[in-house]
């Protein structure tokens, strides 16, 4: 029994020793392999920094408004007896658009006009007689009051007739009419929208910190979602004299020529206020910038002893436009920077420059 136990213990020791020895041998070989393994070389794409001109802008958003726009309404109640326009027509100043029934007022006007010559003649006759002392002051005053009162009644009736005639207050384009022939209008009923779209206006806001950078007649570029890729040119026409105390913003208005009639009031648009051009600026692709909570950085490629290695440099990023960014500090002219492949990089990593078009923006955005 003792002999059998001895052999079992011996076999167990041999098995455990074999396992331990094998693991020690494996770890030794792994260590030798790792020690002799060449340093990893990470593929990256690069670009050489060269100074360029940079046009800074102040970006804002707003809504397009017409040069003039008004919703024409009825000033007096009555039945429509004539409509002299169609939806979408161009109209001129003073053009009659809608005529409301004014037969009663026209009859009253004719009656008053018929009485006017006699009242005027009586007034002039009494004036002459009064100067000779042939009539009393009271008789002359009554004749004068009758004449002036009748003249005022005529003017009042003419004004009442004009209120029943809806005309265009300025040149423009009418929208969709909201009334029909024979309809009874009540005071305040909307008839049609009239807008002067020869020049459109964009009203937007900018922070009070940018007030010193803007001025009247300053050029701006306007982009509207309705016309992708098209830039409308305009200029600042007015700046609000007061800053909003609650928001710290100031309202700005820009005029936009609208000769082709593409812009419509109410459109959402983005404005870029053009600032003076800056020369010899560092412009890099946005893909070259690594954004972290601790700051922004760019990997710079340096060559030494035939090897390319990277150095991480902290940068100050200014304005961004599309796929490029303006670097204020951190990068110098002539340096070569990494534009893609930064994920696996760290300071002093060995890199290999490769060609790739993966970060090149496509000419057209693919449809989803």
C-alpha cells in the first residue's frame, strides 16, 4: 500500500512539473519573440502645411423678408361687385384690385354735387349783399355754413367711396386671392397678400461682441436650403441701434437683389458676413485635428535617421469651414501633419506614409 502511494505521488509530481516546465518554456519563447519583434510601423496619410489666404466670416441665421409686404383688407362692409386681378399677377401702384358695391354712396355724392352750385351762388350773393349792409350777419353766416357743410359732405362721401375701392399701395406681386365675386365683405377681411420682391431683406442677429466687426454696406453671402450650392450676394443695409439686454444680441438687416425672383419671404437662410482677408494663414483639413476634453492637437511627422516618427502638438483652432479649419497657434509653415490614422498613434510612434483617398470629400453627397 505504501509502495503504491509512493508511485502515485511520484507520477503526480512528474505531471505538475511537466506542466510548470512547459509554461515556463512557453513564456521564455514569447519573451524572446517580443524582444526580437520589430517596432510597429503605423500607416498614415499626411499633408505638408503651406500658408494660404483665409477669409474670416461671422455666421448667422435668419429669415427672408420682402422689401415691402402687406395683407390688403377690407375697410368697409359690402358686396364685391368687381375683381380686377388674378392670383400671382404683377400690379402697379394705384391699380384697382377689388371694388365693393358703393351705389348708395355714389347716389349721395351726385345729390350733394347737384346742390353745390346753388349753395355756392347763394353764399357769394350773400357775401356781396353783406358787404353793402343789405342783409344781416346771421343770414350771411347761415349761407356760408350751408356751402362749407355741403362741400365737406362731398369730401366725406368721396372718402367713403375710396374706402370701398381696394387698390395696390405699391408695385409688387399679389398672392392667392381670398375673396370671390359677389361675396359680402366685412371690415377687416383679408383680401390678398401683396409683396414687393424686387429686393429681399434678411434679418438676423449677431452677438454684441461682434459689433465692432460689422458695418453698413458690408458684403455678405446668403445660403438658402431651397437652392443648395447657390450663393446669393447681399450687403448690410441697417444695424439696430440698441442691443437686446436679455440676450446680448443685436439685430442686423441685409438687402439682397432678387432679380430672378428665386427668394421668397419666410425662407430660412444662413448668412456669412465677409471680413477682411487674412494672408499667410495655416489652413489644415479638419480630419487632422484630434479633439479631446483636454484640448485639440495635431500629429506632426518628423524624420530622423531615415525613420518617420510623430510628435503630438497642442493647437488653437479658429474658424471652421466645411472640411478645413484655421489654425491660430501650434503649427508652423512647412511642417508635415497626419491627416488620417491617428487612432493608434502616440508620441514618438513610428509611421509609414501611404496614399489614400478615404478622407477626400466626394463631389456629390451619396443618397441614403
